[in-house]
């Protein structure tokens, strides 16, 4: 079976959904600090897989722009949750990889001001997770990520948030 088909992505989405929903009670209630790191890793991967599958199901030829945006924003929320879980587990490379996957998904919606405004919260959350694990192993990616985040914040004129994130980012990014 080809891995670049909608059928494959639907299977991946189903598997991620089952893994997340059928996790133990602590995971469903997001009490991540009570779950062993080895299991948290898999919950984080499941959330990233969920986000990636949703993103890959996007079809610009067949879906309306509103549907595409909704898929992308939902996908983004799963990438953010993946970063959250990985940060709680202290797995910095998984935080970074989930952030990169989110970046690839949001590139298509960074062109519109209304979308940039909606991306401030999820991108700021990813920043917090990157900062919490001091993940700075890919300065090129971080430069792109923070440039986009600062553009979103500047357009929203939220100077306090911009100053806060700038100080935090400079504390760990080389």
C-alpha cells in the first residue's frame, strides 16, 4: 500500500485517535506528570501523528478554503499538544520535531492576516515548550519560527507578549 494516499492517512488518523482516546485515565484527563516518560513519548507521537494525518488529508483542489483552514488549525492544535506532552516528558528532540511538523502545516495559512492572528496562541505555546526544554539544536528552524511568530505578534500590536517572548527566546537560542 502506498504511504502517500488518503487511505493511508485515514488509517494513520484512526490509529492516532485510538491511541489517544484509549489511553489510561491519567492521559485522558491530561495528568501527564503521573505517567511514566516511556509512555508519554508515545502519547506525544500519537498527537503528532494525528496532526500530520489531518494535515495530509487536506486537498486544496477539492475542499473549500474554510474547510482547509479548519483542518489546518485542528492539525496545529494536535502538534501543540504533542509539544506539550514531550516537554512534560523532557524529550527535547520530540518537542522540536513536533514544532517542525506544525511549521510545515501552517506555512499554507501564514499568508493571511486573519490566520496569523489565530496562530499567535499556538505558536506562543510551542515557544513555551521549546523554551522549557531549552531546545536550540536547530537555529535555522528557530529563526524561521520566531520570525513568523514575531510578525504575527507585531501585526496584532501585542508589544508586551512580543517583548516577553523575545527575552525568553534570547535566553536559550544561540
